[in-house]
């Protein structure tokens, strides 16, 4: 009597709430969507299991749902439905209920069978022998329009699918799988495959760089083919909610600093190249003038024997000689003026060398970091990011292990109660408790699968850490080569500086000599009448002039060769640094600032989509917490053993 009165009171209270109360949203909602699919992957029945978590122990919970055939699965709390509103008389407890839906799933599955290379239906392949190939392909139908860098683009909610099935070893051998893990316990082989449909398109990554799987392929040799159910777990939660993208921003900053430093090195090398090129040009001009002088003195010496017979010609020739001497004097004066720019060019060389060193090492005055510090900080940032990810994964793994332990302990306690109830033949309570044990076992299985997935991620992170360390080593080796080149440049500049300091003095001597030559030719013009009597003295003077010009020419050639060698070295250095920037630094910077930056932006947007996807059926605003999907494909067996689709 009291029980009937309680139900009547509850019904009246629910009816009153439908009319007069404001919805109470002091709860969160978790959904698990179970979908039965046939051997082709086509859905034919979907049941949604819902858990309303009553955090504030409210008496009444007002939920939204579009499910049909709703029933309470863990208690006797009553409810009323008004359109899409469903009001529960919770009495402070959590609510567990389920219902059916005809909505299309966000993930579509297609299953294809091949026998000896020919496609075949599931009904026809049962009991056959030969080479089998099974393709389980997933398609993401939950497309979203998002904005990235100011552009509207299509991305997909980041669902991850984990497909599992197993085969008996007595009938099958040489079992292999693509995009999957194979576990052989001796009697059966378990396949656990992973796919992320839509992820390739969402990240906008070319298949040539990396291929993100959207299907699982299984091959084997069979003597009598049959297949158990393929169970697929689908979740949108592939990214850790605690991942911080600020670390990537620090990485971009360091890459910009490296790029700036490398440009300073290249500019300094080009300045050095321009300075040495100009020095070689001026040295060549000076060398050409010396050669002309040497040729003139040799010619005068050769023609001396004809001087006595051609005194009249000499008289006329002395005027030309005087003109040439003046031109030589003018040329030497111009050369001296040209040499005045050499110190400035050397200063440019020193400036270029300093900029190179400054780009490599930290600036003590401005405290600006150099290339070496930038690379070290880059390595530290990469290690810190990977360590953070590992820590997060290990924390999640520990939570899964603790969940397994608690659920196992719960089942032990429940089984003990069931045994006691069996003795007392309390059938209704046994059914309810066995359902809880079953749910716990399913949860333990999900935790175990998640641990396997986390272990795979930890292994992948470890591989990335090793690859990153190798890349840093390559960059460090390249910097050492650049430092060696800078040291060689500095040494060459010292030699060049010493040589250039002696050059003006030599030129001054040449200028003085040319003035004397001019005076001599003028006197020669005046004294042509006494030329024959002083021919022997002239011969001696020509011999001395020849010897002097030969010595001067040899010195000039050596100076030009040295300047040319320095110039070649500076050109090779500039070209080498340019090549290093183009093939190493620029590519690294472009990769980080384009591919990685683009992928990071897309990954951040995927994280947002993941966090936004919190329910499948209807839910009140801000109540959705988490939703997962479980697709159960029919087994492929003889008809008498197989459940018929209804």
C-alpha cells in the first residue's frame, strides 16, 4: 500500500514539474552509443546508454533526449516525457537509462572480404580455404567549417577508432595486419587496429610526407574461414585537454632568432667578399702599371745600341718619354688615392667577421642570444615538450590502472553478494547485480585498451625524442664548421691588414721615383746635344732602372696573387654560408614556421572540436560531458551458429 502511494505521489510531482518548474541542470551527461552493424558495415540497430551524474544530489533532473523506448537500467527512479524533455525523479541519485535511436552515426564503417584476390561476400566466404584479406575502412561524416589564419576551411571532429577481433590458430596461419597490433597467445590471434578517419584532411598533410590510416587490413591463410564479431571503439578524445600550445610559440620565437642570426652571418660574409673583390681590382690596376713601366725600361735598354746613330730620333723621342713619365706619375698618384680606400675596405672585412662571430655567440653587451644559445634552447624546449607529454600520458595510464583495480575489487564484492543471493533465491536482485558486474567488465576492457594505446603513444614519443636529438646534433655540427670558417677569416684578415699597411709606403716610393723620372726626362730633353758623350752613363742608368722595375714587378705580382687567394676564400665562404642557410637553416625555419606551425594551428582547432563533441543524443545546454561509440559487427559463421539480423 505504501509503495503504491509513493509511486502515485512521484507521478503527481513529475507532472507538476512539467508545467511549473524551471529545468534543473545540476548534472553532467555521459553517453555510450552501441551500434549493431552487419557484415558489410551497415548499421541496423543503435542503442544509447546514458549516465546522468547528479553532482549536487538534486531531487529532480530535467534532461533532453531524442531517444525512443527509454528504460531505467539501474534503479526504479521514475520519469516523465514531454516532447524532447525527460524529467527524472532522481531523489539525489545518479540516473542510468538507455534508449534507441535512428540517427546516423558520425563514423561510417565498410567491411570488404577478398578470397585469393577476388572480392567476395561474407555469406560466400564462410567455410572457404585460401588467402583471405579483410579491409575495415572508416569514414568520418562529422565535417565542421572552421576558421584558420582568417580562412574558412573544412575539418572533421577528430574521432579515433580502435577495431578488435580474433581468429583461432587451429584454422588460420600467417596472420598479418596493417595499422594494427597482433597478439598471439598460442591458441588464438587477437587483432587490435587503429584508424583516424578524416585526420589526413583535417591536418592538411600530404600522403607523401605521412599517411594517417583510415582503415585496417588483415591478411591470413585459412583452412576453413570464420570470423568472430569485430568490435570498434570510437572516441573523439584523442588529444589531452592539458596540452599547452604555448611551448610551440616559444619554439617559433627561437626559430626566428636562429633565422635572424644566420642572415647576419650571410650578410657579414658578403661584406667580406665585396671588400676583397675591390682590393683585388685595385691591386690588378697597380700591377698593370708596373708591367707597363717594366716593358718601357726593357725596350729602352734594348734600343740603347741604336741611340748613337739615332740621336735626332732620341731628341724627338724624349718629348714622348717626358709625356709618358708625366702620365706614369699621374697614374701612380691616382693609384695612391685608390689605395686610400683600402683601410675602409679592411674595416668592412672586420665588420663582416664580427657580425659572423656575433651571430654565432651571445652578445655580452646587449645580451642578445646567438645561434649556439638558440640551438641549445631549442633542444631544451623540445625535450621539455616531450617530457610534458610523457608525464600526461603516464598520469592517464595510472588512472586507468587504478580504475581497473577498483572495478575488479567491486566485481569480487558483487560476485560474493550474488552467491549469497543465489542461496536465498532472490532472482530480481541477482539480475540487477550481474548487469553491474558485466558493465564493470566492459569498463575494465576499455581501460585495458586505453592503456595499450597510451603505451604505443609513449613508444612513439620516445622515437620522436631520439629523432629530435639527431637533428640537434646535425645543426651543432654545422655551427662548428661555420665557427672554423670564421676563425680562418679572422686569421686571413690579420695577414691582409699587415700587407695593406706596407702598401702605401711602397706606393709613395713609386710616386717619388716617378717624379724623379719626370725630372730626368725633362733634363734629358734639354741635354740631347750632350747625349752622345754621356751615353755610357745613360746605359748604366737604364740597367739600374731595369733591375729596379723587375724587383718591383715581382713584388707586385706576389701582392696580386695573395689578394686573389684571399678573395677566392671570401667568395667560397660567402657561397658556403649562403648554401648552409638555404639548405639547412632556411629549410628548418620554413618547416617550423609553415608545416609545424600549420599543423599546430590545426591540432589546436582539432582539440577544440574534440572538446565540443560531448553528446550524440539530445542534451541540455552545458550538460554534455563525454560520448563514446561502440560498433559491433556481426560474426561471419555458419548460419546455424550465427545470429540472424532482425
